């Protein structure tokens, strides 16, 4: 898989590309850990969003799937390790932020959970990979760039190394 290593200036340009896309205000933001933390923080500051929440989502590993006899990791149900209460989301416009929409499983799971809490979800990523997307014509509501590469963000290559994040992107 082709790899693309970004600089902080390139991330700033992606944020600058996203900002004009937002045609209304949001009541809050749900940042998907870990990938969405930095872009979510940058967007929250730029959009002056004060209510910042986090969601941690885990999908079973291949070994866990084999022991539960599911057909594949793509059909496995997500496990929400951390998620805001329904009361924090109900009747609110919520911007959901992650770094990448690869397969789309993680951000779609979070979007569905916000919807089930009667929130109004909007999805946002820095990069959208339409070639790995498992959701047909569904795509992020807001994205800065389309790619077929594995993106290495500047915050991934400094502390902990990019190997710590190698499988962290939406698989």
C-alpha cells in the first residue's frame, strides 16, 4: 500500500479546506479516539465548539472472531469502550471527527449510536478513501481530501512511532 507522510503545514491546509464546508453551527463534537483527537481539537478551536466529547470504539481481532465463529472482521459488531450518554447527544447537532474514513466502520458505528440517542450526526474526516469504503455511496458529510494511500500524520511519526498507529486507522 502506498504511504503518504504529511507535514503540519499540510494538516493546516486540510483544516483550511474543511472550514468553508460547514454551513451551520454544531452544538457539540464527538472525537473518535485516537485518530480524531488532533484534528478534532483543531476543528473545535477553529469552529469555537465548546462541548467536546469522546468515543472509543474497538472491533474484535481476527483471533477473537475465530473463537466466536463470526464470518469476518468486517461483519463483527463494535465494542464501545467509551461513549457519551444519550442525554448529552439528544436533539443536538453533533460533529463526529476522525482522521480517516477507510472502511468507514468506526465512524459509521459512532454516527449510528448518536442517531439512536436522538442526536443529529454529521461526519467529518481529513481523508476519505473511497476504494476501501464498505458503505457503498455513503461517505463523510465533510472531508478535506480523497486518497488511496495509507496516511501517516505528523503526530503519529513523533511520539510512539507510526508503528503504534499502523493498525489504528479505520480498517
